C-alpha cells in the first residue's frame, strides 16, 4: 500500500537518492490510477485497444500487466501494447503481418522434418 511506498521513498531519499524521483513518479501514477485518472497517453492507448474489442485468451491479465508496465516499467509499455495487438490479430485470424506470411509460405512449401506439426 501507499504507506509502504512512503517508507521506500524515504529509504530512497537517504540511501538511493538517484532512485527517488523515479519512485515518486511511480507513486503518482499509482494514485492517478486509483482515482480513475486515465489521461496519460499510455493509458489512453491501452483503453482504445480494450475498446476495440479484445477477445484473445488472457487479455484481462494483459491489461493489468500493461497498467503495471505503465507505472513501473514505462519503457516496456509500447512493446507490450504491440504484443497485445498481435495476440488479438492472431485471435481474429489475421495473418497479414509479413512474419506470419513468411511462416505460412514456409508451411505451404511442405515441411517434412519430424515433429514440425
């Protein structure tokens, strides 16, 4: 909870001052989420993806993980959002991505090595 975060922030102030500002920002983001403030561009992008109709298995857990990334690992957020988009595309049968087209072409060429299926 927030009380433990205050203690950690105080410890950072004393022992790890270079971590203080980042941790304070994490606390601010946690509070904003708690208050329902989703105005940050990362959260707006996540909300737009959710509103588009996610249906792949585990999407709810991925939304929570994306929110955690927003708070704790913001540099990972965009990559994770892209992963979610790719999962949804696969769920919908969309194989238009160049990597999937290359995979499909390889499969269509007649793979024969043991265990490939």
